[in-house]
C-alpha cells in the first residue's frame, strides 16, 4: 500500500484488489487493505463499507480494526 501511494499507482493497486476480492470474496484481509487504500485516497465512505465487510467476514476483527474508527471520525 505504502509503495503504491509513493509511486502514484493507487488505481493499479485498486484494480488488483478488486480482482482478488472477486476471486476471494470471503478474505477479510483484502477488504481491510482495500478499505485502507480507499481511506488514503480520500474515499472515506468506500473505506467504511470495506471495513464493515471485513468485520462481517471475520467478526473477531472488530476490536482491532482501528482504521474503521478513523473512517467514522471523518
């Protein structure tokens, strides 16, 4: 994520994450990563949706997903 942000390759990373989520729709980690990318590219509503999806897939993430709290703040 950081490297894609530094290189300005966020849309490429987003496309890759979209493809991986389509192939692995139950992988909560992918939603967290895409949510983080959305947040870092000022797409807060989309980030919140992905963080909520991650929690839906893996409820044990709820107490650890501080990124969701930041998205809620914004």
